C-alpha cells in the first residue's frame, strides 16, 4: 500500500494541475512533503520504542499517533500557514 502512495500522489498532482493551476498544486505538494516528514518522524519513534522496550506493536502505534498529528500541525504552523 505504501509503495503505491508516490504514484497516486503524482497522479493527483497532475489532475489537480489541470483543474486548479500551478499555484494550488504547489501548495498541495508542500502539504504532501510536510505529511511525509511527519510520518517519517512517527515511524522512527515507533520503531525506536518497539526495539527498545518491546511493547505490543498495535498499542505502540496507536499510542504514538498524537506524535504524528502534532508533528504535522507544527510543520503546518511553521512552514505552510499563510
């Protein structure tokens, strides 16, 4: 599923370009990059916690979801908000 995400993102950007123009696509692309950075931070922390303390994977993944949301919100506030 994650392997298809870049292809779908590019297709979405191409379709959006035809409908809304380049300025809108630039905003969408920056938002996608911010989401990817937030997911990477979340995945790194989840991996660290799972390797260090060996808790249950589902519990750890759910418990750390606020980290993903907080990182995305912080990136939005610093980088994307206008």
